[in-house]
C-alpha cells in the first residue's frame, strides 16, 4: 500500500519561505554532486568486503583485526566466524598452500586494510553520523545527505508541506535555528539508543520530524490531503485532520523504534531520530504557544517588515493634526487615500475608523477595517479582532468579512461559547463564499455548523453533493453531514 501526503488547507503564507527552499536546494545539490562519488564508493566497498570475507571464510582460524570486529558487530551484528560462515571448516584448519602462496595472516591484514580504506572514504561514512564513533561535524552534515532519489523526494515532499507554514508563523531566523536544533536533538536520540551501531545515518528526516511536531501543535485543526494506492487498481484521495494523521505517524515510529531496540537490529529507518525530532518540535511549539511568543514578538516584527507603515511616513500624524485643527473631513480624506495606497499597512485602518466614526462616514471605512480584522485573526490577536468586529457590525450593520475571515471568526466565537454569534458568522461565510466556493471551504462550513446550525450544515453539504466532479472522500463526508443535520440536532463528535 502507498500512502502519500499531497496537501492541506493551510495554503497561504505572507512571505516566500526562503529557509525551507534553501534547505531543499542544499539537499538536492549535494545529492546530485555526491551521486557519482557514492556510486563509485559503493562498488569499491562491496568489492573489498567480498574479497576480505572470501579470504576469512577460507581461513576461519585467522584472528581478525580489531577494526574488522568493530565494523562487523556494528553492521551485521557479529564477528564470529562460526555464525558468519556456518559452512566453513573448524577453527585451526587451513588449506595447504604452495611455496609461492601469500602468508594467510599477511593477506588477511592486507585485505582488511583495503576494506577499511574503502569504508572510511565513503561519503556517507565521512559525513554521515555513525553512532559507534560519532564525529562532531557529522551531527550537522548528515542532515543534508540522502541515500537515493526516493529517500530525497520523500523527505522534501514532507518538508514542503509543513516547513513553509511554520517558517511563516515563526519567522526566518527562529525557524532556521529551530530546524537545525530539531535535527541535532533527533541525531542525539538516535546515537544514544544505537550506541553500538556502525551503520551511518543520513537524511533530513529527523529535522523534518521536528517541523512536523511544530506543525501539529501550531496547525492542529488543519485537514491534510493524502493519496493512497492499494495494488494497482484501488487508488484515491482522502482528507484527515493533521492531529490525527501526525499522531498516528508518531505512534508507528515509536513502536518501530521499540521493536528495533528489542531486537537489536538497526533498520534502514532511524525511528528514534524521528521520535526525538518530533517530540522536540512539539515541545518547542507548545512552549511558544503557552508564552504567546508569536503574538507578542514574532508577528509584530514580521508585519513591520512586510508592510510599508504609513506612520513612518508621517501620514497618520498629518491626518490627526488636521483633525485637531478642526478639519476632520480633511483628516478622513488623507487616511482614506493612504488606506487605498497601502492596503497591507496595519496602522491605517484603526486610525481611519476613529476618524470615520467621528465624521459619520463609517460605511466608507468598513471594507478597510474588515480586512484589518481578518489580519488580526490570522495573527492570533483574536480578542482585538472580535471587539473590532462587534463595533463594526454595530456601526455598519451591512459590513462583511471574506468567507475565510467569517469562518475563522465563527470558530473563535464558538470556542468562547457564543453559539448564536458563531452561527451568524458561519452564515456570513456561506453567503460570502457563494455557490462556487471551493469544496474545502464548503466542507469546513458544513462541519463547523453541524453542532450550532444544522440547517446551514445541511445546506452546505447539499451544495457539495450537487457537484458532479466532487472527490469521493469529500462526497462521503458531505453525505454524512447532510444525514446528521436532517434531524436538526447536534451529532456527537
């Protein structure tokens, strides 16, 4: 069975995720650059290993070099000739050799030396992380190496799905430090739980697992989309919440790690690195959420970088000077024109609204204030957004948010126990979305309305069911919502 994540419904970011793209680019460039070197090294190691083992199998009584013992115990689990070569003669028996034949001990030492040189020169050995003898630089370099195309693409796909959104929420410097830190924690977890392994570990999956853990906490309500294929005939897509799918992935990695530790077999996947990285990411995200780091420090700084603030240009000061000078209409005109020219500036709408209320022109300022409210909701400043929305709705009863803004507002109101106002916001989302709204938005409205406004949930579900090309998984979910909403009773979740 094949199961691949292919998307989710948190698809917008404020800035290009340069850190995520840089990591992905570095991984691709290094994989391409090392591809011929790795192929050559693989052939050389395989050749020297076969020559060394062939000689030892023919002379099982020879004492192996300590390096060979260490290498074999860390890779195949044993350096006992009886277990390595069960068909070989007993210890102490040797083939008779002619006068020109090499001394068995010297030849064994020579072949072992050639094998050791081949192993130590392999790029994965030089830059990968070997738990049995870890090198300091390898804790960093192993994160950017990959074994094959499937390994590379699988990691980069997952990073592309979660990385840009965590980077957007936390900012580039913090995200870069977090990514490397999560990778380091993952590496330490793997080393501590596989101290005897001589198998080098490579890949970005430990650091990416850290980003997945942060994504789970930061975007736990997000619905992820997956492609599945069973055999060659059964295939399709389905959606599931990120908290469910990422938690299941963590549980599977933990169980696999326990099995690996119990059997002593280091599999081709560094399960404990994944668990360690994921736990690190989740804990960091929980700490930031509890301390409100994003809302207090990160978002204001990011907004300051991505907007041209009118306050710095003196526009607001000039408008308020006109207002204080008894020219409120002039102040309103200055701020309205600035709001049109700088739609992303978060300082203008509150100032414009204040003057608009005083001059009786609240309706003209309403679209700019509505956009500001949606921005505050996205930034996590929910209390400010709700208070401003209530004031806007009181002053301008016909004021509207966008469909996504209404939906976000409804969820926050429902979480605060205001079911009536949440239901009204959901109806606003449904009307703003219209009959051509994306299926993901319609499904979210239906699911959110099921507990507080069953008729609306049924209407949104029927809108989806009327589309002939609807995804089967979405159709099944919409049909279930329509059935449960028919009785106008909230269904248990």
